[in-house]
């Protein structure tokens, strides 16, 4: 008889003595082998195939659910974004309205005739002051010629610019020496002379003569305060260097 499927081959079937009865026996045995091996495997495989199909269907369904949830999340974000845009538009509109109101009021005030005239006057005065020089510490005499005195001082500094409009500032007082103001051709010339003014401190007869720019009242106050602070700081440093007895 046939004990395994390997025995059913061309060689065995073509052997002499293989009768119909033997073939039938072999077929019967093969059927038995199939029933005992293949059928149980099919019984195991078919349920697993069904389960795989169910899992595949569940996977597809879960993916569809995820896609649907993602669409809902995107829709919700779009709605929130629209709300934020509307809020931002309203905020910007309110800010622009407020800014426009302030600018309108400010411009109206700034463009008032009196303020325009004041602004123009300030600009003109500032430009004129840039070409002016003030000299302190020059003794006054009754018959003085200011232009000559100014030229002498500038010559000490090796400068000989064209000067004009020399005059003393303020009212004449017995115990005070009024400063001299004069005008030069350009602001650059003024700056050059101011940079060289330290030369006078080393020249005999000019050590108490100081050359300064033409400052406004406010600028003079700031300069005076700054000078006082530097003096106080210098005094504090000198005190700290005095040895304790």
C-alpha cells in the first residue's frame, strides 16, 4: 500500500504488476492522506483568512474614522482662525481710528500758523548760532575796537578767518566783563577754531580767555550743570587721594 504521497510517481505507476486494483488502492490511500492532512490545514487556514479579512476591514474603517476626525479638526481650526482674523481686523481698525484721530489733532496743532512761525524761527536761529563764536575773558576798554581784539586772539591760534558783526553781549556793568560775539562765514570754520581754542591756555596774556560756541539759554544751563558735576567728581577723586593722618 501507499504510505506517503512521495510513493505516487511515474516510476511506480509504470512498474509491471501495477493492476487496476492496486491503482484503486493507491487512490484510496491518497484520499485518506489528504483527509488526514490537507483538510485539517484548510480548517485552520480558512478561519484565519476570515479573521485577516475582518482585521483588514476594521483597519480600513479605522482609517476612515481618523480621516473624518482630521477633517473635523481642520474645520474647527479654520473656524477659530476666522474668528481670530475678525478680532484682529477689528482691533487694527480701532487702533488706526485712534491713531488717525491723534495724528489729526497733532497735525492741526503743529500746523497752526503760530507754531509754524515758531518752528521756522527756531531753525533759522539754530543755523545762525552755528556760525557764531563767543569769547569770554577779554578786558573791556572805552575806545576798544572789537574786531582787532578778536583778530589778535585768532592770530595766536594761527587762524585768520573773515569775521563780522563783533559786539559785546548784555548791559555794561562796572564789575563784570561782557563776552564778545562774532560771526564767521561757515559752521566748519567755527568748529575748527573751537578745536584749537585749548592753545590759548598756554599763551601768556590769554590763559583766562575762553572760546565757546553760541549756545541757547537751555544749552548753557545744561553745559553749566555738566561742568559742575565734572568739578564735583574731580574734587571727590582728589579727596580720596589725600592720605589719612
